[in-house]
C-alpha cells in the first residue's frame, strides 16, 4: 500500500495517465512547439501539472524535462500543485493595487488561515487563492472572484462575509468561523 492506495490502483492510475499522454502526443505532436499545448492538456485534465505526467511527456517527445519545467514555470497559467475545490482570484492590477488589493489579500489569507511563503491553498483543500494581474473589473476595485462570482468594492470584512456565504452555500468551512 502506497499513500493509502493499493499498489495496483497506483499502477492503473499511471497506466491511464500514460495512455492519455500518448493520445495527446499523437494529436498535438512531439516537437518542442508542442510543449505548451501538451502542458495545457495535462493541466486541463488534472487541474495542475503532475510531475509524473510531465516526465511521461518528456519521455515520449523531443522535449527535455528542463524545457517542460521552464515552460511550466514561465507561464502563469500553469500550476505545479493541485488547486482547491474553489478558486479565489485576487486582482492586483493598477486600480485594485491603489485601492488596497494587498490589504485585501492579507485579510482573505487570514480568513482562510493560509500562512507561510508559497502557500496558497487551505489545509483541507477547499480554497486556493491566486493573485492575478487583472480581472477586467477596474470600476469595482478592489475585486476578487470566488469561482465565477465577482465581488467588488471590497474591504476585509466584506471579503470575509462573501467567503462565509460561499462556504455555507457549498458546505465548506471558513477557519475563523469554526
């Protein structure tokens, strides 16, 4: 047993990933120009870029592991870690920045008890916070989205209230409310 799964389950999962990767390579190609579309397929299926999937792409294409990792870390669209069940996008564009986006991000992180450098997901995997350059809602600055819900003209307490309402609706827990 590995990580709570039977070894056969782990092998079947890897076989399935291998089959998917081969299917994507046949559809997209195996040259270096296929790196972004292959990574997009991998992330679209898994929600992030699992290292095993990236290794399989490298092993079956003309793309080296370092080239894949370089592409994955260069583009903001790619994630190397799994995301939570709900994605919060915090706008840090110019309008939001001057309207207090950094304070708002700190408040949301505190509400969700997300601390430490590099941490962006709650301990239970319910929420992930992502800083974005612009959400296109400048007149609502500062603004955040929770999944597809837009919340604007926010203060810390207003953001916490929006989080609590969302959590209640989706039967999630907000750490400060337990």
